[in-house]
C-alpha cells in the first residue's frame, strides 16, 4: 500500500473507524455506540446526530457517575448528562512526514508501563491507561547513564490505512534536545513500514503543534471533544 494514496474519509470519525475495524478486539458496543474497554482507552465512537436511543445506549454503556468522551456531538444533550469539560481536539495527517528510524530509541513493553505512566502523569500529553500499550508499538529514549525513561511516543488508534501517533512526551529535564522529533519520526517509520500513514491528535493550545507542522503534518480538523458524565 502506498501510504500517500490511502483514503482520508476514515479520519472524519477515527474512533468509530478503529473500534468497528482494526481494533474491534477492544470494543464494547451497544446499538450505535461503541467504546474501548475501560483500561485500554477513553474514547467513544458515535453518530454525530444522536437520537434518544443513542443517548440511552451511551448511558448504559458508560455507567452511572462515569464519564464518556464524545467527538463533534451535534445534537442537544439530555438532562441525564452533564458536560464536565470541552477541549478543542486538533487532528493532523502525516503522510508527508519524513520517517526516520533511530538506533538510540528502544521498544517499550508491558514491564515499562509503570514508568511510562509516571512520565505521562508528569507531562500530561493525554490519556494513557494500563492496557493502552496493547494498541500499538511504543518507543522510548532512556538516559544512557541512568537508564531513566526521558521521552516516549507510540501508536494508538489503528484505522484502515492509518495509524495514530500518540503519547508524545518528554521529561522536563530532557526538553530542548529534539527527542520528541526523533521519536515521532521513528514511530512514523514503523507505521510506514507496515503500509500505513501516520496521523495524530493534539489540543489547539498545545505548543507542540509548531513541531508537528515543521515536520510536515497537515491540519485536517479542529473539533470539540466533550467529557460527559452520566448523572
């Protein structure tokens, strides 16, 4: 497959495309609503125009008092739900990004999850749960002397023709050394080698957008991502 020739329509609803496609093994489904197993990821696939039945299925699938992450919802919200937070979710496609393998990065595995989780909690690149690592390959850069994990990035959503680069983060002690760029390029290299093109999500206010744009990522959308709680 030529990564530059893959269809882009699946990027319009990436969570549904992943959960009803390549990552269906992680899916929990009720009617038109689908979501990841709760220790894998937080995202939901759903119609943009949701019916009363869709909201009922969403509430049943989520559970009372728990939260759901909805992208680009376009219908009124029933009283059963409350909006906890809304972020501007920015999506970039990376089929013009130059991939580059890096001999100094290492493959991370389940034994590394506690250290990866600590780095994510420190730097806040987005959700990373105990089984998120099962979604794809994750790479890290460790201090050559101490072995401490200083930076990481990996693969999260898998769509037909596309793989999302996620969890891009660098420890404050190691910023300014180009580690994020190297890791993104290395994850892109793995993705392209598998016949897919990279894409990623970030938030509108993330300074890392400048890096992604310099690397050749192209803006495809900026849409609201709502965190809803079932009352």
